[in-house]
C-alpha cells in the first residue's frame, strides 16, 4: 500500500495507517445510522489523511486557535469522512462516534459549523465553499496572518457558476494562501459528473483562470504529499488547486466492484464485512 514510508509529521504513524483509521471510523459511523455517504468517505480518506497529518497546521486541544489553517468542507454530505478525520486528529473524541446523526449530536449527517469543533463552515448548499474560502483567505491576508485556507470541494461543484466566479476572484486578489482540493470521483446525484455537465479539462480551466494547478491520483499518498509540498513551496502569487482523482469505496473491494452511484447502499450484514475487508489490508 502506498504511503507506508510517509509519516504523520506529529508522530511516527504512517499516513497510510491514518487513512485506514479514517476509513474504519467512517464505516463504523455509517453502521450507526445504517446509511451514509461511505463511498465518498472511503475515496477521500487518503486526501484527508495527508491534509490533517502532513499539510494542515492546527492544535487538537484548541480548534479555534487563531494561527490555525482553515479547512473548509464545501461538500457537506462528506461530513462522515470529515468527522472521522477530526476524531483521528484528536479534535473530536472517539467516544462520540456512536452518536453520529443522532438528536443533539455534535455530528449531524451534514456538516454544520455551529455544532462541530473543527468544522469551519456549514456545507451542503453545493458550490459555495470556494466563495467562502476566498473571503477567508482575503481576510487572513488583510490581518497579515500566515495561515492557509484549504477548501475541499467535489467535482460536481465544478458545474456551479459561483465556483468559477470565486476562482476568478481568487486569482484577481492573488490569494496565494488558498489551496483548493477537488475530489474528482466522477459521481454526482444524477450520474457521472462528466456525463452531466463535464468540466474537463479541469486542470486547463483552472490554469486559464490564473491558478497554480496540479492533478494527481487522490488515492496515492506519496503523490498527494508531493502535491501539497509543491503547492506550499510555489513562490508565485497564484491561488493553488490540487485536483484529486479518487476511487469511490476505495479499500473495500466488494464495494469497489459494484456499479457505482452517488449513494452507495450497504446492507445490514455488510458493515462488518466492510470492516473485515479493510482489516485484511491494514497498513502498519
């Protein structure tokens, strides 16, 4: 498994292990409700592992630390994956895993900033995350902060006009403190993203809008590490984007093999099978 040699900058835990832990927690939360966007969670786990344990500056004990990097979850229905990452990062206690989606839980089924430590924006109205990120990045610039803004968005959001207005604004304001992460799994509610309103060639479009662009295999941890490092090291004034081609249900072969859809249904007897499949290939 890739990423065995890339380690969490805060410990000696491999990033592959972090991604495995995130996948496992997401499946466990899905079992609590008997449903959830676990296909996306499994696909984006490598990207979240590299984000939280290699790229992003934060303090687990102080989620509102002023010097933190801001990680915005534009795709609110990916909250199950984001909560798993926040637990792995020590921002949310793992003891709350069983409350996912329950009344009075700090982990509603769609991301809500008012409920969850570490959740920087309320997502779900897709296409707004990059606009919010531009505002945050501009504000941090004016405060002369060295913090970065990371915006995790989906390929389906590339069909929203507001996304490209924000992209144009980010380049105009030279927001080199903004790193946009596009999870390109080629799935949205009505089918394949490229079949609904194709944004390809995505990398050429962002470049035309004045961005520093990279496109990588979003399930290759070493490639993700290199992309984050290059985004941070780039010395131009451009905002940065990393387009991450990911595979839905990554890490659970029997789910990977299914005809893919935006919402992957997991039967009651399959949750434990999914955990067992992950455990069979558990990294160190």
